[in-house]
């Protein structure tokens, strides 16, 4: 069970998943390096459409493991290696730190932080927290908002985001999320998950 300092309140509800921790930490790092920062933007080329399955990657992993149990392991490994050789490792995620319209910094995030395969999972959660209907998750642009309170920092932020997606070809999308942040007034009333 997570300690209270590891918990993030999203819209007043306790959350301890990776996405709930990722966004406030990314923003805190951006603010530490660039105190005038008001937004971060992550973008990458990513496969597949956004859907609610991205909220629970452990279920997809369990399905894949179950599917693999009934396959020839050597053949599955050969196919996986051939696919990796053809496509290469996951692409980089580009981070831009913004102050209004001005770009303060731009860099690729290290693959051990987040890569193009992980980004859709991180994008799905703000859509869920903002109660955006799933049928709108793949619109050219979807907008929403939520609040995040980090108990470790004792900071409460109002977050407004825009998710953009453009289908390029054969299931490949150009995806981006721009997350604007500001201090939010008052403390959230916490409710159990």
C-alpha cells in the first residue's frame, strides 16, 4: 500500500497509479528548472487509437501472456525479434517547456523515463480524470481539466490540457498533450478510491 506521501489527489480522489504520479512530478521538475513555466507539451509518434484499455495495461499484459502460453515460444521469440528489427526500439518523446507562447526548453526525454509506447497510457488518464467520453479521445483535439494535489509537496494545481492526434498511416498517429498548470485555490476534500 502506498504511503500518504506517495499519493496524489486527482479531483479530490486518492490516486497512486503511475500516471497520477508522473504528471505532477514532471511539472515540478519543469517549475524547478524554469520557474516561469506555465505548460509542458509531450509529443511522439505512437501506434494505435486511444481507448479505455490504456487505463489498465496490466489487463492487456495478462491477455498477451495468456495468448503466449498457447504458442510455440521459439516461434514467438523469432517473430518478436523480427518485428523489433523491422521497427526498431520505441521512439522518443519530445518535451517542450512553455511560458505562455514562448518555448523555454525542448528536448527528448530519456527512454527510461517515457517512450512513444508509454505516452498513450499517460495521455489516457487525463482524459479519464476530465470525464471526456471515450468516443472523443481520438478527436483531432480534445480539451479537459482536472486538479492534482501532491501530498509530498503540499501543492494543489489546476491543470488544463489539450490532446491532439493526427492519423498518419497504418495505425501510426502523431500524438501530443499540452498541459497548462497553475496554483489552485483551497485544499481538496479527499475521498477514498
